[in-house]
C-alpha cells in the first residue's frame, strides 16, 4: 500500500476524513502543526513514499516573509529527501507585507517580485509537485469555499463543498502520480472535432469557429493542438469517407491540420478494431490510449472490446469540455524535449515501415536502416528521460519499477551502474531508447536489476546488441553479472521471450514476485 505523510495545520483534518470515505487505497499519516515551518525539523520521514505539505495561507493571512521561509524550507527539504516525491499546495502570493503602502499596489508588487526568485528554485526540483488548490477555490468562489465563523472558532474553515472537492482532487492527483501516463489521443470526427455530420450537412454545414454553434469545438481543437505539442500522439477514428474528411481539413478552417494526426482510420470498420490496428502500428498497448467520441454506443464498444481504459463522451457545452480537459490523463509529470519531438519520431517510424515491403526478409530491411547504437555509462545529463522510460516502458521491461531522477542519481552515487543507449539510423534520431541498471553486490559483481527498451525501437534486433555491448564493457573492467532480475507481467511478453534466450545461454534469471 502506498504510504503518504501529510504535514499540515489542523485545516486538513476534515479533508482527511473525507478521503478515507472515498478510498482505502492509501495509508495516510497526518502530522498537524500550528506552524508548518517547524515541521521541517521534526523527525525522520524515510518510511513514506510521498510527503504532502499543506498550509492555508489565505485563511491564516501569512505575511510575505513567513511564506518565503516556507518556500526556502521546502527547497532544502526536497534536497534532503531527494528520493521522495514531495507535494505542496500552491497557496502562495496571497499574504501581505507589513507597512503603510497602498494594499492593491503592494499585492501587485509582491506577486511580481517577492516570490519569483524563491519559486524558481522550487519549479526546478525534479521531486516536487504542486497541488492546485487555487483552482479548486477559484471554481467554487471564496464564499462557497470558506466558513469564516467555524474557521475562527475551530480552525476548520472549509465548507462541505470544498472539502469534497479537495478530497476528490487529492485522490485523483495521487492516482496520476502513481499511474502510467497515456500516450495517444484517438478522436472521432462528426460532432466531436466539429459540430455537424459531414456526410449529411456537407462542408458548409460544419461548424468549428468562434461563433456560438462552433466555439466549443474550436477550443477543443485548440486543446488537442496543445497536447500534441506536449508529446501526445493524435489519431482519428471515424466512420466516414476519408476523402471528404481530408478535403475538409485542407480547407484550412480549423486549428488542427490533417497532418497533425499521425494515423487516420476513417472507414466503416468497427472502432474497437481500428483502435487495435492503431496500437499495432504504433507498437503500443491500447491501454495507453484515450478515446473521445460523441456516441455512447461507440464508447461502450471500445471499452468492452479493446484495452482502452479511458474514454470520454464529448458534449457540446463548456462545462463538459472543462471537465474533459482538466482530467489528469491529459497531463504529463514532466515535459521533455524528447516529448515535444515525439510526433516527428513516430512519423519517421512510419516512413521506415513504409519501405519494409521493398525487402524480402527482415534482416535485409534492418541492414538497410544503417542503425547506430551508442551506449553511455552513468549519463547524469539524461536522467529525466531515463526516469521517464522506467515509468512508460511496458513491453520490453525486465522489472516494472519506476525510478525518479533523484533515485537514479542516488543509484549511481552508491556505486551501481546505469547504462543508456541512443539509437539513430539513416532517417534520423530515435533519442534514448534503452536502459540497463546494474546493482553492485560485491567488489566486482553485479546483478542486472533492470533492462528496458522503448517500444519505438523494438523489432530492429537491437536487444542483443545493447545487452552484448554492456557485457563487453563490464567484462573489460574485470566485473561479472551474476544474475538477472525479472518480473513477469501481462504486458512484457517481448521481455519474457528475451529472458528465455538468456537462460539458454547460461544466465541465471532471478524471478521477482
């Protein structure tokens, strides 16, 4: 069970009780302080997976210097517990500074200058996340969020409405932190990407603009465009005539363009089958997909006959759109340069596959790619990408265990080895696609703790080369790999097949339950 430590003032107590009403997924320990700044010097928190800080700086009217102290304490705390995930609520910039200046001017000045320097350090902490309570209060409004009379009497100022919202958001937030991120957004066309049915209303009857009958669809497309730039892959799955849909996009009426969609399944095949085909072409599991459609029947069909776990019914109203775009499945924990280039990497992969039919056998095709694999040892500059791979990679992953950036850095500092592999070919760069982690068990002995390769690189026979390159590097240093850890899952069949081959070659496989 995931263990969470909550460090807060007493305002959090009713929220904790509501959380336990909604879920028993987490074991939550709470420590309440009149001044949470004193909590940073209390005890040892190593036993917890997550540490959550919350202090209501609006209700307590904390002055600027106190808030600065809190930020600086968080900064030091993140360094001290670098292998832990730290979360803090984001009630900053709403205190006041003592003095006789005009209040409005003072507020503006504080917002622009007082916190920028300190907050910048926090933003750059790879193990720190912000819990957005400001947005919850904004949605409800101050008067619907705070009961000032009860707050003054019992130090419990939140209304029932905010307590329920806070608790639900807390649960969703930690589910996001502990779950695999989605990679692909699959979208229907008619009455989803635009208002209208293309086959019935014709091009002139389609609405997706800033007028009242098209504005929800316009902002939905803007949202999808933003997600594409954050690294999500966009695909179309629509029962329609592809020529007509392509012609509509090429009129350049929409925020999204035809080429923004990596794969287009515009036909009359069942959508669940089209989604399976999209997953196959991208070499991912359909559980990594999000499906959006205006038809409840299509949603049920996809959820029942594919591995898609997250699907949304699209409605033509802003309330539904807001709920959709705020869902955590559309978020990334980090956005790296590699994510921004993700669409181009997959396009290059489709270009590679398009030439496969020109060859009579796989070996000839792979040889034609001119693959180049570069292996790096303990590359500390690439830890964010390596950390991301430990979370996202499923099919070729010996030990499905995510590692944070700081955990990887600690891994290296403790004398273990971290090998990463970059791949390129005649079409371009794949980026970092592989990882092997060796845990030191003696002066010259190691256990292979994990071996993973990104799905983008599978099928090109690099699994053996990367493994053999690492074995050669280790052997040259008079070191030995004594055993290989492996944890079987429903998704890592390619990895299982590889370990079977390693067994035949005499390697000892240590099964992890």
